[in-house]
């Protein structure tokens, strides 16, 4: 067995795995390295001094974390339901939750405008309440929540499933209410998965372009500004904005990896 294992991992199969690994790494790293090293320090500093750039990045961060907060508030109880309860149509519900990942995102933007438009029941109600979707921060947060929910719910469900249900049952048998059990038993054991889901949904929202440009070209988020500057002025004007957007995304990525590694380390 050891001899055959050694032959497999020292012959053509080994070189195939190494070649594939190098190609995958290059496909991921080369565009990022080019984007990071392309702009000069002067261009980066000039972009950061531009109030429009700072405003776009600030709006992207605010709306992304706002959408992630909505995912946290409404997605947590829903994820707990999916993790703990079995009911007719559960697999269908789980499939519906993943739909935003599959749907082309410009289609999502058009769907939101259709719902919020005049002549639609929900749209008429929203107009009556003074709520606008097109060209507003509200519309941006709405579509970012839509695209971020599957990532939050998936991570939260995974975390809840890792908590032994017998611990909750013991707490309930000792007189703890459901809220007390959730806050004192369940949440301390799965908070990391919930936080990972929060960061994943925020990171996904931060990178969203297709749905946002349909719903709200203005106010301009950072991805939309990258597109606008590229189409209007060319690559050299769009790269500095893209650099700062990548920097924000990398910070979220590092935070996510740290949380995942800590979760895998035995305490």
C-alpha cells in the first residue's frame, strides 16, 4: 500500500497536481497583483483625497454592513428554524434560500424595481409610506441584503447544527426558557459561525455591482464608480478606486480566515 501510494505521488500524477495548482494560483493572484501594483502611490493618494471616491467607498461599506446587519437580525431565527426543525417542504425552502446565488444580478435589480414600481401592490404601499427604491440608499441596502442572505444563512445553519441539541434539552429541563437557552447555551457555542456569516454577507455585498447599478446608479457605490471611471476615462482612472475597494475586501477576507482558523483550532 505504501509503495503504491509513493508511486502515485512521485510520478506523472504528482506533476499534474503541481501544474494544476500553479495554474489555479496564477489565475487568482496575477490579476490581483496587477491591480495592486498597477497604480502609482501618487495616483492612490490622489484617489483617496477625492471626496467622491471617499464617499463611494464609505457608502459601499455602510450599505454592506447595514445589509449584513439585516441578515443577522432576520436570518438568525430563520437559520435556527432550518437547523432544528423538520417540516414539509423544508428542502424546497432551502433551495429558495440559495436562489439569489443562481439568479443573474442585473435581473435581481430589475425584479426589485418591478416590485417597487407604481401599479404593483407593494410598490403602491411603499410609495404611500414615502419609501423609494430607485436611486436611493434604501434600494441599495435592499438588493445587498438579497444577495447576502444565502451566505449568512448557510453559515448560521452550519453553526447551529454543530451545537448538540441535547444541551438545549437539558437547559430547558432545568427550567430555562427558550430565550435563555438560546442566549446562554446555543449562541455561545455557535457565535463564530454567525460572525463568519455576517462577514461573508458583508463581503458579498461590498462586491455587488450588477443589481446595484440597475437599482441605483446614483448614489454611487465603489463598484459602480470603478465601472463609471473605466467607461468614461479609461483604465488608469479606474485602477486607484479599484485598489481601495480591493483593500477593503482583503481586510474582510483576512478577518474571515482568522475566524475560520480559530474555529478549527481545538480550545
